[in-house]
C-alpha cells in the first residue's frame, strides 16, 4: 500500500497538524517561502515518489493566495511523483458564486474547480455552500458534513424551550437537519415581498415566542444575516438567550464585536478556518474537524 | 458572414419549423432514419461547409433517444464542416439531477453537459430547473426565460383578487418574478417539520383566503406537486378559480386528466415540448417560444 | 488488491448475474429507478471506495436508454470513488456506423466511444462488427471473440457434408475462422454487378451443392441477409438442413418467425443480448458468454 | 475574409507548387533546415497572423520525418497566429495500420491522427486505405477521391474487351466504382481456403478470358499484390494487355522494374507522392491532383 | 469584423486606459467588487456577444489576487459570448519559476500558463524573464519587447563614455541588444568560483574603468542585484554616473530608497506595472507601453 | 505489486539490454518490423496486462523514426493493458528547440512533449539541454544527471594542473558542477561583442596558461564548438593535453576524425546514444548509464 503523506499549506496549520496527529503521523516536510515581490516558492523536502498525498488547505482569506499555494503544492507533488493527490479543503472559497445571478458575471466556483481538476485526483470538502458544486468537478468529491459534530456539541447545553432557526430560505434544509438530530422544533426567517410592492418583509415562520433560538447557517461571514435575524426574533418575543451555529466561522469585519451587542450566549463553529482571537463575549466555542477529516483520509487511503 | 442553418431533431419539429419561419428561412434538410434494431442514422442532405448551424431539440421523453439524436446530428454537422454549432434545447432533460442528494447517485445533468461540450460550441436553454447547471458547461450558455412571455399572456385575463403561489421552496424565486411583473401579491406552499417530529406539515405562507391562485413552477410533469398544492389552497379557503403556469408542460401519466378533477380554469405552458392532445378541461393554452428562440439565434448569429 | 465489484444495468441482468456467480460473487447493489417523465435515477447502494468496478451492459435496444444508463452508472461509481471502471459491453450498439458511407452522415460509433472514454478506464467488448472501432478508443479495449465457443458447440452435431458459408464479403474472415476451427470447407455469398449494369447478381462462391450450409455472421438482426442467402443457397441445390450461427442474436421484427419458413434446423447465438422467447421452430440454442466474460474480468482484475 | 496561405513541407514540393498556381497564388515562404544531427528547424518567413493556412505534405517515405516536419510546421503556424490550420495530406502513411490484427499491435493510424488533432483544425485526405480512419479524428476530414479523375483518364484509351479487376477483397468496392464510371464488367481476385486446408487458393471471380484487365487498387507499394494477380489473370487466359491503376504510386523496391517483366501496357497513378523516375517500360502516366486539391481548398476557404 | 472590446482588471488601470485611448476607444464597462470576506465578484456590464475581447492585467503584487481576477474576468467574458479572448499581461508574475532548481519544487510559471490556456485564446506578454515560457502555452503568445523603446529613450542623454553592463549571466543577451541598438560597448558582472573553492568571486568582464555604466536587466525587484553590481563597478573605478534600465520596475522593499545611496542618475522602466511614488532621487523615468500594446492589439484584431 | 517489464526500441538496444540485466531481468519480447514502404509495425509478444512498463529509447538520429517507434510502442502497450507506462529517454532529441529564437519558428521540444504526454505516465531523461523542458510536460519527469558518473571517471586520471572549461555561457553551470566535484578551478570561453561592433571576440575567462583543460558540455554533436574552444585555449597557452567530456556523444559528421587533429587525449561520454565506432585517436571512453537508469527505474517501480 502506498505511503500516506500529509502536507499543509499556510492557511490552517493547526488543523492540519491535528489531523496528522490523529492519523498517528506528522505533517510532511515542505516549505513555503514568500519573496519580497509577493511570489511564493513551495518546496517538498522529502521523497514522496509513489506516496498517497493529502494537501490540507482551506481557501479562506486571503483566498487567492491560499488557492495558488494549494495549486503550486499540487504541482510540486505531482512532479515529485506522488501516486495520488487529494485536496483537503475544509472551507471552499467562492462557493457562493456557483451560478450567474446576472448576465455578465462569472461562475467563480467553477473556475476554481477547473484548476483543481488539472492537478488533483480527489477532493475532500466540508459543508459546501451549494451541493451542485460537486458537479463542477469531474473527480470524486468526498463531501463531509460537520452538522452531526456541531449538533452533538449542542446537546450538552440544551434547554427545554429551544427552537432551531434558519436565517433564510437557503438554510432551511440544514436547520431541519439540526432539528432532527436534536429533537427540536424548527423556525425560519426569510424576506419576501408578499404584497407585490418593492418593500421586503422579514418574516419568521414557526413559533419563536418565549423560546431560545439556535440560529444555524453554513457560515458566518460579517454576521449581517445573523444580526438581522436576531433583531427579528427579538421583535417576535423570543427568549433573549440565543445560540449561533455555523460550520464555517470567518468572522470578518469585527463580526464578533458587533454580535456582542446582542444577547448571544454562545457561538459554535468548527476550525475549518483559523479561529478568531475571540473577545470576552459572546463565548465562541470551536469544534475541531480533526477527527472527521482524519477518518475521511483514512478511509480513502486504505481503499 | 457565415450562413445560418437550422436543423431539427424529431423531438419538436413544429417548434423548430416555427423558429425557422420566424427567422425567414426553412429548416435545413436532414434525415433521421430508424432501423428495425432501434438504431438511427442521421444524414445532413445539404452543403453546410462553413455554416453557422443551430440544432433544435428539447430532450423530452424519450429523453435518451432524443439526446443521442442530438449528439449524432452534431457529429454529422461537425464532420461536414459547420463553422459553429449551437444546441438549442428548449427543455433540458435530467436538469433536476444536478446534485447528489444521497451517496451513490450520479450527477446526470453533468453527464449530459459533458457530452454536449464535446460537440457543440454554444447552448441555448430555457428556464433550466437549476441555474447552477450553467456552471456544468465550459461553453457559453444563453439561458432564456419564458416567464415574461407567460406573464404577458396572463395579463389578458387578470382578476383583481389573484395571488401568485409557489408550490414549494424551489419555486419561490420564480413566483416572485411573476408577482413583480403582474403587480400581484405572492404566497407559497411548502412542507416542513416544524414540530421536530417526522410528520410533515404542508404550509401555505401568505394570504390566499378568497383569492384566486396562479400556481407557478418551472415545469409540470405528473402534476403531483400542483395537485397537493391545490388541495392545500382549497383547504385554506382560496377562491375556486385556479390558474396553473409553467415553462415546461410535460403532462405525463394523465396529468391533465387528473387535474381536471380540480377547479383549474386554465393551464398555461410553452411549446418547449410538444403540446399534449389536451382534454376539454382544463383549458390548456400554449405560448410559443418561437420568437424568443428566433431572437436569441439572430443575436448569436449576427455577432 | 482492490476489491472487485460487478454491477449490472437493466439490459441483460441474467448474463450479469451469471458472470458474477462464475466469479464466485454476487452483483453489487445498485438501483435504477425510472420516473414517470422517462428519466432514470441510478444509485449505488454500497461502499465502493477504491474498488475495481465492472459495469455489465450490452447496448442493445432500446439502445439510447441502455447507453445513458451505463453512463450514469459510471458517473455514480466514479464519484463514489471507484479506483478503476471497466465497461463490459457484450453487444456494442451502433458498431455498424463506424464510417461515413455518404457525405453528411455521422460516425455514431465514435460518438459512443468518446462518451465512454470520459468515464471509463477500460472496455471489454465481444465480436465488434468492425475491429477499427477499437481505434476509436484511447483506453484499452479487450476485444473477445465468441467464435471458438460457438464452434465448440457446433462440433457436437457436425455432419460430414457441411460447408461454412459467409452471407456477404464482410463475413468472409469470420467464416474462415469457423472453417479452420471445424475443419470444414468455406463458401460465401455476395452481391456484385459483374456486368457493369445496375442489376446486382447474388453470387455463391464455393461448392454448396448437396452440402448442408452453416451460415455464419457477427449478428442476426431482422434476419434479412440470412434469408436472402438461404434462398440463394437453396437455388444452388444445397442440402435443406441449414444451421445459422452468430455472436449476437437480436432477432428484431419477428426474425425467428420469418426464418421458420425455411429449412433451418438450428440457430446458434450467445446471450450477449437477452435471448428471444423463441418459437418452436427453428430451434434456438443459446451459448452463454458467462465464462468468457468472467475469465476476462478475472484476468484484468488480478493484473 | 482571412487570407489564404499555402505552405509545403519537403515531401512533394512540385504538387504543392502546382496547387498554389491553380489557386492563383504562390507558396508561402518558409524554410526547413536540416542540421548535421538530423534535426530540422522550420521557420515561417512571413506574417500569417489571422491567415487561413494550408500545409501540403503527403506522409510518404521517409514517413516519420515527413510527419514530424508537418507537426513542426503546424506548431510554427499556430504560434505565429494562423486563424485556421488545415493539413493537406494527399497520401496518409500508416493508413493500413487502422486496427490491431493481433494482440500486442498498435493502432498506428490513430497515433498519427491524435497528433494531427493537437495542432490542426481540419484535414484534407485522398483515398484513405480505410474510411474508418476518418473516425479517428475529431476534426472535420474532407475525404477526396481520385477515382473519377483516373477513370476519366482511362476513357481515352478504352478497348472494347476490358474488365476492371480487383486484386483482393479489400479492393472490390473501388473496382465497382471504376466499373460503374467506365461501363465495364468487374472481376476480382482473392485468396481463400475453400477446402478447409491450410493451402490458399488464389481465385479469380468473373470472366477474364480473352479480356484486357484493368487492375485497380488504392495504392501500389512493392507491386507484389499486383504481380500475383497478373500471374493469375494470365493463367486464366486474359488478354496480355494489362493496365494498372492506383491512387497512390509508391513503387518501392524496384516495383516498376519488376512489373516490366509482365505485359503491362500502362500504369496510371496520381502525383499524391513524388512520381518515380520511371523506366522505359511499363509506361507510367501521372494524373495530377492539383485541381482536385485546389478546388477542395477553395471550397473550404470561402466558406 | 468582430468589435474590439478592452477590459482592465484592477492591476494597472492607468495603462489599460492609455491603451484604450491610443486605440481610439474607451475601456469596456465592467466592475470588480470586493466583499468583506476577501472574495471578489466581476461583472461585465455590456453586451460583448461576438466581440474580440482583450483583458489587460499585469500579474504584479498582489500576484495571486490579480491572477484570479484575470481568470474570473475571462470566465465572465467567455460565458457572455466573446468570440475571442486575449490576455494582455504586460508583467507576468512567477516567470522566474520556469524550472525546478531543486527536487521538490513546482514549475509555477506552468501552473499559471495552464490556467490561462483554459479560458484564453491568445496571450500578449512583454519581456518574459525566460523565452521558454512561451512553450508552456499551447495558444499563440505574442511576445513583445520593450527594449527598443527603452533604448530610444536612452539616446536622448547618451554620454560618449558609457558602457552597457549586465548584472549577471542571465542578462548578457539583453545587454547585447541594448549595446547593439546604442552602438555602445558591453560589460557584464557575474559570480563564479574560479578557484574551485566555495568562495564566490564577483567578476566584471569588459572595460568599465572611467566609464559610465548603463546597467540593464529585465526587471528590478528589491534592487539587490543592481546594488551589488553597482558596488563592484565602483570598486573597478567606473565613472560615478550610473543609469539603471529594466522593462519591469517593481521596486519592492524600498528599492528606490536604497538605490538613492548610490550615484545613480537615472532609473528607466516601463509602466508594465503601476509606477512607484518615486522619491526625489534617483530620478525615475517611466516609458509607457501604451503604443506597443495598442499596436499589437490592433494587429491581432484586424487579422 | 505490478510486474516490471522493460522494452527497447531499436535506437540503443545494447543500453536497454544492460539496464535489464542490471535489474536482474531480460528485455520484454517485442518486434519492430520495417516494411519496404518505410513503415514499421511494432508488436508486443507477451502478456503485459497490468504490468509497470518501461520503454527505453533515446531519440537520437534518425530522430523522427526513433520518436515514432517510441509512440507506437506506447500505443501497443497501452492497448495491451499496461498499468503504467514510463518513457526512458537517455537522449532527448530536439531539446535545443525549447524556445522561438525568431518569429516564425516552432517550439519543437514542446511538440515532442505533447505527443509523449498522450501515451505515457512518466518520463525519465538524462541531462536535458534545458531544464525548462521539464515544464513542457504535465507528467512527472525524473531528470537524471550523468555528471557525477563522468566526474568519478575523470578522477582516475587527474593531473595536478587541470582546469575545467566551459565552451560557452550555456555550459557555465555544468562546468561549475564538475569543478566542484573534482576540486578543480574553472574557466570558460564565450563570444561577445564587447566593442559594440559586429565582430565577435572569443574570450577565455579564468587562468588556462600551462594548464590542461577539461572541456565539458552537455553534448558533442559535430564537435564544432569544442574545436573553436580548443583553438582558443591553445592560443592562450594551455597545456596540449586536453580532455573532452559530455553526457551525450553524437559525433556526427566525422566529429572524432576532425578532433583527432588536436591534442585531445581523451573524450569521455556516456552510452546515452550508441557509441561511435571510434578511430584510434582520440581515445573515446564510454561510461555506461545502465546503473543510473536501472536505479531510477527500480525506485519508480517499488514506489
């Protein structure tokens, strides 16, 4: 059986290291130098001829740089004779550009997929924003979900009055998954122009009064969608003890700071991207993907 | 400028012919023979060296046969020296298999797209079930919408009490488009397990009581989704004068007959697929795509 | 060594099952659902990560549907992580369209081959109508022949006066193979315009008077070629005890019924396609390909 | 309209020059230097940015060198910005290796086709040994025939007693074409083991006694097949005034000298390859392809 | 003739705008938005169906972001139906990684080329670090040189005592080009271990004593190579009036400030990348590529 | 583990055989027939289903024929089911055409690489003229160097006064490698127009007076560069005991004979191409690559 070797780009070294440990190995030796002119040079410092190689790199900000790093590492491994190359991408940048909303746009998620397909044999991804992205690849995509992990973690501090809430229509399916796993009711917010006029009405479907919402989504970026949902929930008289859950916690633009103005007790995300240096409030809890990824890698490797 | 030549497969000869007439031309001469062993042989009977060729073929049932016919026509045209080949696919079969809902499934819409990309330079499609399908192609896709056409047609018999209704979450966006065009309010049906139990509750969001629903979707296949929505609307006290609208009217399995048991006044679809030999009731009205397609072809051809 | 897994499409489940048994295994679990709108959904219901997968599917009528089924199964297996995919195609539809006889035609056999090459790593085929089809693939094609099997079977009821007869020029090579294996003389029929006029003369080359012909071809479709050859042989005074042999027995359009009007004692074909529900006369004997295919699969698998 | 530019490799400069003249132009300036180490360097010495370029090069002996020359010219033209590249290959080397006759062989004609497809947009070929070769290309192949030209030329010295003769089964179709064009009867030779024993019998089908044979084939290489057919015809009492006709006259290994031992009055071939420096007898007549090729190029160019 | 449309990414809007003006047109309307999570969205805001589109974008720092922007713009233009797409890349990032210096490295320049080839039809580049990079593309590369432009500019302040100097072996060819154009002698610096020991000796070949050096290279990045050459030249007694010339002036890490410590009278570069906000000394002179690029575009467009 | 099988083309059977012996095996059985019309037919005469196959073939003169032979062998092996194909190319023809020196040229080395990439999985090469050629491949290239082997061999007859000399700038790097390995000083010759006039001056950098030069290069073709360097060295008063070293010794056009007019004591090359039938003087010593190649193959095979 080919030897398993795991390399990490610079995007999330801690997670890659944890995955390697879980697999009972150490990260492969490679270096990624940055020159003064912003170019990088990757070098694999070990013999990987014939190895089954896994490259761990979420394409979180800076997205373009992390993406090119991944491509160069792949080129280096391919030329060094790796027998099989798997991209382990816990967070897939540009996943939301999976269609042209308007004439003249690009399908950025496909551009990224095309490039990956030129160098990799397989991809491991976690909670892609849209499952149709899998169809952009003509190589196998192992699409993992962190939802069961996050739901497990929620169980330890469940209240009797909680309600899983989706902040928009796109999150209804994932909310249903949490609700099923936790045995909780579900509600969801969404914006619609029921009147035919241009003014959008933010609606909450389902009973939230005096209930503690668990607002779930695939990712928290600036926190904007979360905040408008929270405001709406509070207007509807929800209990002021909110929990926020997402697979990917980017927390850009002081998202956490802005969230701290609301009665959010807990924010639960994975380490698909490097965790924020969190403020005192709200309490951010990080659930590691290390076992999920290690298990997926082990399964691919032995088969 | 290259000569424009239009061929039709056997799937919808009437529409292809109407498009050709609208363009002020006649369909190109080609034959599609079927042998006793079910194989077909396509032959282009004219010189198309250097022509700008358009092949009109919805991939409606029998889907596989219509698809292969399109592929063989494309091969024949390519070998005969067409300078550019555009597939005009008013109805795209397998559009709903754009993702793997469960492990072990195929992404059928991508398999179709891959094959088309090997022979065609461009695709014209109408109201694809999922816009992400465009990302399955690496050739330009002109994605047309029949919604403005259908909305125009609705205008001539608008009542003051109507409400546009989406039969599930997937149709909310298209319902909003109709509502905007017609200045009507919107409602939508969907199924959810608000209680956390396994029983689904069919909900109607928005005010439908004493209103005449216009139920809109991208396609009507067996009519099952339409029927359960109609039943729910009636339960909620809607006015018993329903209109059904869809871009693609497949009407398989006696769909129209089964719909005739309900107070449906009018069913409005395009001729993307050959129209049904409709029963007396409900009244089926067919809006032709001929101008929409001819205009798109003309635009591609002159540019 | 990777695990061997065998799936069957719906075209010839009995043969696939027999091959699996011969290999000491059972067919892999997959389902192929057909929806009311004629679309199918394939699902692989087992873990095939890293398996060496073989898909058994002759592309016999309905050719297009069987072909798409095979493509979707391949896509499902590829996405599920099969390490190697082999198409086992005992009968290859469209094999006779391997060239453009006239301007404007397609090379349908190449269109099929191109599509297969996008999803499969290897192909196993049996007695392709033209060996040049192998050149349409850029993946290895294991081209098996059922001729030795069929010749073996003929041996048990050989008469001293038999003569192997090719019904046209295209079958001369295969007739020679049978003749060599059986130690019999060979004759052949063919049409030619020796006079330079437009009237074709059906000729029989070789001595057939008072001999019992074994007419051999690669396939029997409507039986038309066989029947005109039989009539010619009888005119030339052959013995009225004919045997017909072909690798592929499609028997479309009441072929067997029409053949029953002639002194055909026995029709010998393989189970590359599902056997006909044969009439009382002529006696149809089916030679199974199960050992031939199982052996080829075993050989590919262990290497 | 793009400018038409014609280049010639070194294989048949005279023909290329004649084609250019016929088109009312001169050959484009390019040089092909050969270095002492057997490598060549091609250089295009004119601006061809945006031109419609045709490269004339039969791949006659030395086949490999002529083939590489053609590939390098194509690369040079592509990099110099030609808008369209057409390979004009009057004689296609390796056309007879279009299938694997035995396990372990290559499909050389496909290897050549694959390489051409990487650099060219279209191919013009003349009387390919097997029409299935067209299916090896996924670019358009204009497949011309010199048969009408050669038949025209034969008309000027037709005797009343002539018979068109195919030297083997593979040439029967082409013989029929000549016979139809000339209004002559057809005969053919072939080898078969009618007896089931290993000894081949060379047969002549059709009436040749006291007739003057016109033996036709797609090419004459060493002349071996021609000679054994001539010997057989003479044995059968044909008139000792033979004519030999082929599209491609390679005449390797003193073919003409050896043919001069037989009563061959005339050998008719095209200039697809450079004509032999012919001996006094038999009389070799060369029919130029210049008009045929020029017409095909003109047709491609204006469309 | 197709319409010419020019778009600019964000890397060098001034140059793109100048090129458009030179061509007598305005830049096409497109927008490039940056989201808080570092992702960008490109949108083409005009109809470019059938246009001949040119995208101007040097891949200067931030290299990865500029590269992805270019790729997304290309995807948007392709999907919007551009008939031809040309990447105009005045400065090609990662050009120096055109080979693996050591085991384990990547060939980054090829990774970039591969991605460009998936979306573009042609590339225009200026003074690539290595001409072999052209071979990484299988699309035409118009490789322009700014050397004649820069030499022209040098002419206006030529001293009689100048000497063109290459700072290392890699720059000898370009130095020779300048020397030929200006009628000046050439010298060059390089490091070598003539003694076989590990200590490198920085050598100056050619006579520089009391001469004013014009040090030329393809690019100035940190200025390190320039500075060590200047120091060596001064040691050898050159005249303290140095001129530095390069096609690409990146000037990272305070290059200009550090150069100001030396007797550099003038630094001459093009606007392939946005010019630095230069300090008082040394005097930086920018030669625009606008005419060179406009001319190349015009030539491609009309052909 | 897959079985290792080694085939040889006709270019260097002795080396291939020596490599096989070193690996403890024999060359695989294949035949390469040449027909009178200059076409070849390759046949693999053994079962290689699933084998790990290595094809040894330097593309030395006749370059085109050796190249096509390699391609056909690869096609035969691929169709016969080899699991992995590695081209072992000790000498890579056309390596010097790795860039377009002038407009209108081809990048021949890329044309060769493209063709190899269509059939092979990996390449083993030795001392490529330019390392950038590796970037022309998108398959792994194991780039071996014979320099340590040749340096080892030089050690046995080292004089105290030797100096490693590069005959031009392109060979400086390789000269430095020899000098480092042997602990010798380095010098180099090159041509430059220091004066700005058109006359080139052949310079020798480094001290060569009364020293015995070891002139090193990657290859010796006609010996022209070597001879002009030798003449210059002698002018500069070097000791008349020269040694010439190169990885590839083509010795075309009586190179050895012409070299015999100079005081060359020894010429050292590898057997990458078949050794010359050497004259009495100078003494040519051949260092075999068999161990180097066998080791590389073994390493690839076990991994």
